[in-house]
């Protein structure tokens, strides 16, 4: 049988079922989908492929899914570090956004982020930022997947003036990408402290109608809880529950401040948690009790958060940080093993986004979103347990080839759909402009 592509690798890690490992296996791809996963010897007999990829020493895994980011903020990477969340937001990030964000910024910032993510084995991201239409266009042009957030805030920004306008513009973007094969949408109310009840109520009805997820920062810091108690008389999770927002379509990002009883109630709603360990650590937001949440059966996905608070979009380092931090917080070295954290970065992200029939694992019939990782270098040999090696010894620099819907977007570590030199040139122009004019209260030149 003649097909489009055959990829032969030392190990194929389908992620479903968790922990499964195939040695000397091949993946057969046709018309953008996985057709078959079978022993290499058999694959050579059964299929004739237009394209062959021989990947000795490599592991093949599903494309990684970054379940929470603000991608265009890549242009603010390293602008303000070593600050608590509210100081960072109010005194640095929000003023910088006000000064710099326009359509060109979003275009160039998203392209920079997409280049970084593809090279690091991320094939899909869940975004929350301004001009989601531009983020969608840039991402689709690069052949990458995204769920773009239809952002909602109470206060005016360059994207919209008030909550009604945010919702209206968001619905336009949703309509524009309704049937796109790479782009999906989700409502993205920023956080409990930045969106009031009426728009949240309206958004819940619309999300049910359109059957799209709701993506929100929830219980990120102690200050958020304090503010919720002062402004609304209850903790934000209680308020979201009263508004009917806790459901399987919710992606609750961060979740570091949790009482036992509210965690048990949350688990019963079927809502998803998106864990962003490096952003939580860097902003000292608190510790998400990952092992406890997992034990309650909650679907946990992983995200990097923005490249201004991380400061990268590296899902390999996020997986390692998640596994290590979970063990430290639980006081248990067996908490969140390597297989589980790989699931979080793949199939769990797909589940949270409502895309698990399409992506997140290597199964016949699913879209061919695959990442080849070279485990043959001095820092990853010997290989006794390939999945452990991926999490604890490997990194994004070991990603050699990436396919999305069967199209090769990274070939031998080189981007095939984007002009990297041009992206770097435009990034340097932004760097020069932003560096020259930053005027922040605590800014120390140097
Ligand atoms: Zn965030």
C-alpha cells in the first residue's frame, strides 16, 4: 500500500495507554493522519511511502500541548524579573502593554513564540491575549495548532473598551475560525479580580451554546483570595461556582491556593487544572498541590504561562519542573512519575481543550502531530527507561523533527514554515525600541 510518510524510530511512546513503550516501531501517516503503528520490519513490508524517515536512537512522542500561555508576550521576555505578581503586573507589564501593543507587536511576538515552541516540540498552545485574530493567522500560517483565547476584561485596552465589546469582538474571531482545521477558540476571562459577574454570566451561556472551553487564571496568589473576600465576600472559586462556571469546559490555571474542602468540591465538577510550575515558582505565587489534585481524579494539563514570567516556552523543562516540584510538595518521591507528567503535557492538555479525539496521543485515526527526540547524545545515554529519560535527562534541544497534521514543520532542528532570520531581525528591532524607552518606577539601567 502506498502512503505519504513512514517514520522509523527506536522507541514509539503513544501515551495512551500511559507508560506503553514500543521498541523498533514505525508510524505510518497518510493524508495528515496516523494510519498505523507497527513493528518496523512489518512496516517496511506493508507500506511503500513517498517519504521515509530513519531515526535511530530517537523516541517518537505526541506533539506537546502548552495549555496556558500569552504567546505574543515573547517580546517582553526578560523585561522585568524578580518581582511579585501584582507589582510585576501593575508597575511593569500593564504599562508596557499600554505603550507597545498593536497589531504589529502581536504579529511579531506570536511569530517569535511559534518559532520557539515548534523548535521545542510544542505543536499546540492555548493562548490568552489581545488580537486573537492575529495570533490565529500567524499560527495557522506556520502550520501550527492553537486554541486562541477570546479575552475578556472589565477595563479598556487596545483590543476593546468594555466587557461587551470584548465579547462581541471575541465572537467575531470565533466565527472567522469556526471550521479551521488548526485553530480553535475558547473564552478567556482574564481572572476573578479583573472580570465582574455580568460578563462572566453572559460568557457562560455563550460558551455552553458554542461548546467551547473557558480559560481563566484561578487562585493564582494569596492576594487574589484576599481581594475576592474583600470585594465579593467569598473566595474566587466559590464565586465561580455560584456563577455556574465550574464545569468540564473550564480550564482553571494555576490553582495554588486551595483548601481541602474546595478542592474536593472542584474535583466533583469535572473542571480541569492547568499547572504552570515555573511561573508559580518565579513569581512566588504558591505551590499547586499536584499529587493531591491528581489523587482526586482531576484532569491536569501543563502550561508555561507567558514568556515574560517563565521566561521561556519550553514544555520539556516544564515537565521536569512539574515532576520535581510535585515530589517536593508532596514529600513523596513516587508522586507524579515521568509517565504521568508526559500525559499531562499531551493527552491531558488535549482533553482540557476538548480535542482528545484529534490530538494528544499516537493512535490510528488521530492527527499526525509527532515529535522526534534524539536520545543518542552523551547527556541522554545510556537509555534504560526512555520515558524517564525524556523527562529527567532530555530537553527541547534534543527535538530533531516535528510534524503537525502530517506536515513536517521542523526538519533536522530547522523550521520549514517560518523564516527564522527574519523573525530574529524583527525581534531585535523591537528590543531596541522597547529598551530605549522603558520608563518604570523600579527600573535600574544596566
Ligand atoms: Zn497566565
